[in-house]
């Protein structure tokens, strides 16, 4: 868990990491709630198998803008290095922003895993580390500590390096999960997949029917009993406002030079039908988009019954 503060040592590490294939990176930011947040630490791991933390370097870059610039140029902008973050959009704001290339975000990967496979209450690093990697008792208290103070406390430094361990393990588990649930389409067993799909479709119909029925019962009961919330849910009402206007009123507005109505509208099937042959007199743009629809086939038993 080396903690590096000297600019010369940090630059040596940057040169070393510029030859890596994948880096797992985290940051800590000082004054993050202010209008002028400052990058405080950059934590880097290049060996995801190391659970001891000995491969993690903590770079103290507070008030070292030139060092940060070197890191951005040699690491973040290097397209040959995969940089793995959790909630990458936040960290990358301080590390090159749109200049950063080859960024992987474990938060986004996790969101792409279907909920029925990875049913999580949220996608926080702590939650993923607990559910996917069996890390327990994770303390995130230091996350909101003052990262602008110097010297940093032992608790802050320990917190900083642990996140890289969690990140690397989460990344590994998510990739393995992705490979399991998304096999190559050309190798799928269509018979087994179709049978599973049909079974789930029937379950979905039952669940949706029960859910909608219970939802209506609950809304009516809460309204009748004048109850706005229970231990599990709450009810509220609002007025849905719909603004309608005759099309000829819009045409009338076109005579007003202050109003620009030169925009396209989508002609629904009903409008097209109402226009009839008049549609041929209009200059239209037609977009053809292929749509694939999957429907269940009626079985012989269902027909006979």
C-alpha cells in the first residue's frame, strides 16, 4: 500500500503504468461539495489477483496540477490502456473528461445485467462488493471525510486503497456473469431457449395480472379509508394536463413572423388515413426501421381445447 507524495516518484509510476494493458483506478476528491472540487488522490491497481493491497499505489496529487496533466496525457488519453472505474463519469471529470479513452465502468456493466439475475437494491460499490464478492463489513464512513487535509489519517489511507481491491474483484465477477448470461447467439440452444421463454411468459402473465389487480385494490382501499401511506407504499394524485389545439390555429400562427413553426411532425396511421389521397400532395420524409417481433405459437392442444 505505497503512499506516494513526491512528484518525481509519481512521474516514474506514471511511466511504468503507461505500458500496462488494464488499470483499476479510483479517486478521492477534496471539497467535492463546493463549486471548486480538487483532485486529492489517485489510487491505482495493475494486478487484480493481489488481495493484499501491495500492488496498489496511492498517488497524492493535491495541488499538483502538472502531475495530474502528465497522468491524463500518458494514461487517460492512451487508447491502448483499459481504465476501469466505478461510476467512471465522476472520476473522469477530473482526469481528462472527454479526452479520456478506453474507459470501462463497472456501474454501467452492472446496470446491463438483468435484474432477475442480479437483484440489487442499488449499484453502489459497497453493494456490489458484498453481493458479488462476499466482502462484508465494508465501512464507507471515510468517503465523506475531508480529503483536503494534510497529513491524511491512517483511516483515510486504508479506505483509499481498499476501494481498488473491491473494484478489481467486482469487475472480474461482472465479466464472468456477462459471459454466462450472454452466450454467442449462433451457439444458443433454440429448443431449450424457446421452452424457457414460454414458461417465463406464462409466469409473467400471472404475475402481471396479480400485480395489476392488487394495485387497483390497494389504491381503492387507501382512498376509501383516507390513508395516504402504509409501511410499504404511499398514494398521491395529480392532474394530468393535456393541451390540444386545432391544426388550423397553428396554420394561422404561421402568418406571425415571430413564430417559427417550420418543424416536422410525425403522421400517425390515423392521420395518414384521414388525409387519404391528399397525403400524396405533401413532401414527406419516410424512415423505414426494421422491427423484430417475437410471438408465441398456438399449440395443437390449445387449438383442440
